[in-house]
């Protein structure tokens, strides 16, 4: 992966991966650590000159589609109308970063039209698009879509610093994390979720008197989980995933369908938990070595849409546009 998105002219095509959160969703919004990786499921956009801006043939998208609208509204977005087509392998509303991938791909392409951009700048821009569309959130998802691989957010003892993302006075440090080389399984429950609504509900829960103590539990689990992944300790990772799930259940973002999927995959997994905003969406499981197919079958029989995944090595990038 190059450190910079180079210049481009129309037509352009850009691609970015989704993400999977292993530890720390929701708590990262409040400054706690998070561990996540870029999924080898991607969103690709193709932009050509248009008579008016449209997304997948919808000329009303600049007003109705929140992420497209937010991208077009950025001061660095092109002013000329664009006909944009987007194709995604990431299920929508699944907690697997479909919106972050779209934001990162659009930001990469728009920035290329402006002469190019380095990856720290692109991470900031992709976050600003998603933040403008959702109104809440943290930059972990969009940073994974920009960087690829494993990332740790707000983990000062983690790996090399990639960049700092800013939102007014708030700061999130994004670092490269160790990839243990494991295979993971994610499974979409089929229950759509709204990230903004879930984040606001958790914020309200953490505003109660016991909120600070609960937040510290999230932070401890994430720190211990990040360390366990770094040393390749599958048993400890599984224990921390179970503890993280109990905390997410406590703040009200689990769902009966998610709990059923976690129960279904348990015999074939070292650990499993919901991933993303919750209240629907998806789970992530660490299948036991050699039990990947068993985990997929168990989840499919339970009514989920499962994927065997590995971390995507590439983040957002330009790809060759068709003539």
C-alpha cells in the first residue's frame, strides 16, 4: 500500500474495504481503546462527468443519501456534477463498515481529482464525511477503510502511530496493530441497525452514575484484548471477547438474534461477540483452527449470512477505471 493517493482525472474508480471491530465499539467514542481490522470485503465507486450529480442513477441522491450528500458538501469535493456508481460486497446496515468504505472511496477519488493526498489527510477527510452524515461516531471505521490491516485506536502502548484524527477539541490516535494471521468469521443477522441511534443510546446509558466505572471496564477489556491478540493468545482473546459481549449486553446494544447466533457458533469458536453498533447487525467469531467450515454451517443453519474473512492488506486506493 502506498503512503499517498496520487492525482487522477475523470473518470476515476476507487475502492475501500469494510471493517470488523474486535474490541471497544461504542467505548471508543468516549476515548477508550479499540481494536479492529479492515475486512477483505470492499466497496468500489466509479465516477464520470455528468449533467447533474447522481448516485447509481438517482439524481435525488445529493439530497436524500446522507453519505453522498456529506461527501459532495465538503470544501475539497469537486464542484462539477458527477455521475457516480457504487458497488459493494459489504452488507448494508450490518455493522461491517459499508458506510465507512463508501466514505473512504469517495474521499480518495475526490482528493485524487484535487491533486492527491497523503493517508493521514485522507483518514481525516473520510471521517469528516461519515461524521457529517451520522452526527456521531469515532474515526476507527474510516481509518480501517483508509489504512487496511489491523489497527488500534487510543492505545498508547500499541504499535507505530499512523495518524491522529481530530474532531474539534477531540483527538483519536490511530496505530498499526499486530496481525496474528488468524482466520475470522463474520455473520450478518439480517437485522438492520442505525449506528447513530445506537451510539446516542449508549451515551445516555454511560451518563448514569455508574457510567464512568462501566467505561473503565470497557477500556480494561480492550487493553487486555489488544495485548492478547499481539501475543497470539487465542484463549485470552476468547475470554476478552466474552467479557466485551457481557458489557455490550449491559449497555443495551445486543439483540435476541445476535445472542442466538453467538450460542449457535460457540461449539466451533474460541470466542465470539457482536461487532459494530449492535442492536442488530453482525457478530464476529474466532473459529477454532480447522473448524472454520463448521462455524459457517452453524451460523447459516441459525439463519445468518456468514463470511470467512481475513484482514484486507490494502486500504482505500485508486483502481483502473474502465474506458
